[in-house]
């Protein structure tokens, strides 16, 4: 079975997953036309994405931007950084980033300053440059991550779930239910603990509470002879 060309659709999906600023809103009509012209996605999925585009085009811009940040920048389950779902904060994440960046460079693509290679819109831009069969195979390797994000977005009743559903279809996969673990916000997960915040039960005090100081003479030091003071020195 021939695999349809989906390069344009992948670029549109990548853009839809980007921050919904004024520039993106100005291109929504052209993006809709591109999806319908290429017809790489199923009709039902196109209808869902049309609804998302309508929301981004006619909804309150500030509300849409705030929702995007809440969805993708403040939770692990919906993070668009793919290695967050695979490696978390482990040391394996760094080498995986390097390998992926090198994959892009071998294809003649180089990241802009500040871009992370595992950021899903960046990944999709790369995949869109590959022939259909290679593109589907590359997406297929990440399908389990797409499915996890899809489920998390559905749980939040977000229209962005349609984009992840479309990516699963591009990968030749179908969405299926998976358990979404309760997810604390990234800001809370990465918050630094308060230093010396009474973490021990051995008499440490909380901040702003008096703490007694006990001075204990070092007997070994007291037993040593006192060294002669240099001339001119005072005690």
C-alpha cells in the first residue's frame, strides 16, 4: 500500500503545536487550506483540526495563549519535549539530545539558537523533509509518546488532542487508552527546597525561630601548648 505524501501536513501540525502568537494566527487560513489540499489526514480528523483552527482564529487571543502555556509548559504529561517522557531528568537525556541533533545535521538541517532537538515541532519539521516511507517509520518510533500525550490532552478535554491524533495516523497507528498518572506542574516539580528548612527532628528550628547555640570546647586543642605570638601581635 502506497504511503501518501504528508510533508505539508506535518509542517502544518508542527506549526499548530507552536505558541499561538499573532504570527501564527495570521497564517491559520493558509494552514487550513494546505491540510485540505494535501488530504493526508482522514476527513474526521480534519474536521477536528478545523475546530482547533477556528478556536485559535476567533477565540480570545490571551485566553488561547494562557491555555497553551498551562497545557504544554507547566505539565510533564503534556510536555512537547519528547525525551521528557522517555528519560525524564536522567543523565541519558543529554546523549539522546546529541544523537538527535546529529541526525538532523546529517540531513543538512541545523537547529536555531535556543532550539531543543526533542521539541516536537522541531522533530516534525525534520520528519517533513523525509520521503513518505522513512517519515512514517520515524514517526512510528515515537508513536507511544504521541499516544501518551494524546491521552493526557483528551483527559484535559483539549482540542489540541486532534493534532496528536493526526500524528498517530501519520505514523500508521491508532490511538488507544493508557493510564495517565497524576502530574504535578513542572514549576512545582523543579522548585528548589528551602535551605535548612527544619528538615531534621534533631532540634533544627524553622526559619525565623530562635535556635540555641551550644559551644563545646575542643579538649585536644586545649591540651596543646600555646604557640608564641609574633612580635607586635595583640590578643
